[in-house]
C-alpha cells in the first residue's frame, strides 16, 4: 500500500514538473525566441507531442492565440486534483 502511495506521489511530482515545463514553453513563445537555442528546442521537444494530440482533437487556435498549453495545464491539474486524490482517498478508506 505504501509503495502504491509513493508511486502516486511520484507521478504527481512528475506532472507538476511537466506543468512548469508547459508554462515555460508558453512564456518563451511570447518573446519569439531563436529556434536553434537548445533550451527552446528542448521545451518544444517536450511539449509539442502533447500539444499535437490536443490539436488533433480540439481546434486550439483562436485569432492567433493557441490555447493548447492552457488545455494541457487543465488536464494535468485534473489528473492531480481529481484522479490521483480520488485514488489516494479510496486507498485510505
């Protein structure tokens, strides 16, 4: 039981880290960065696959504003706040 709880905590921490990566990637797009910059390439490499999956299902471009990062952050928060907490609550009862 403790191992499963630790696994869920680890997954939640990874999701939090990924959420910050998504935020950093969104902020970087506002300043029109050099696409050859290794940090920019790493951020895009980490986030574009998830954005592509979202864009495939939902149109996310509204007048030049891409809401894919916002939808991804909402999905991460849903996983952390609802799914993981529900599992932890179910395990403790």
